[in-house]
């Protein structure tokens, strides 16, 4: 069994509103130090949610997170909470959720289907 921490990256178009849209899921396997960042593929839906959002900039930010997290997560004292706490404006991570799973890759797929529902066909 692996201990997995994960958090959902959401875009909040207004700092006073609680409305948000899920952009990505960041997962961290505490036992193997493996990470995964799964981002939405449905950018049209994100654009419809907030027409003023610079989608290209958000994609660039997600690439930066992806590149950065791989190395940072290898540090002995790394925690997902320490990493995500700096996202406090229109891009925010949710509270960290910790769970156990037999297989990290399978858990990543399940989370993708759970939190990025609009990326999957309803067949």
C-alpha cells in the first residue's frame, strides 16, 4: 500500500466568489516520491467558464509546475502542503487529501475520471 497525497488546482475568476473550475490534479506518492500532474484537456470548457482567462498562460504555468515538482518532490522534507500553499490568487490548490492505494498509476486514472469529468466521453 502506498500513501498518496493529492490536491486539485482550481481557477477562481473572482477572489470573493467560491465559483471555480478544475484545471488539474497534483498527486504525490509519499513512499516512492513519484508525482503526477494531470491537467484538463477540455480548454474550451475552461474558456467558457472565464472568457478573460489567458489559457496559454495557464498552460505555461501548468508546464512549470510539472517541470518543477519532479525535482522538488525528491527532497527529504518535501510535502505537498508546503508546495501548494503558495498558490493563493486566482489559481488555488484545494486542501490536501491523503489516502492509501495499492497502485499509484491506477489511482491517478481514478482521480482523473473523478475530478476531470468533462475530459471523458459519457459513453
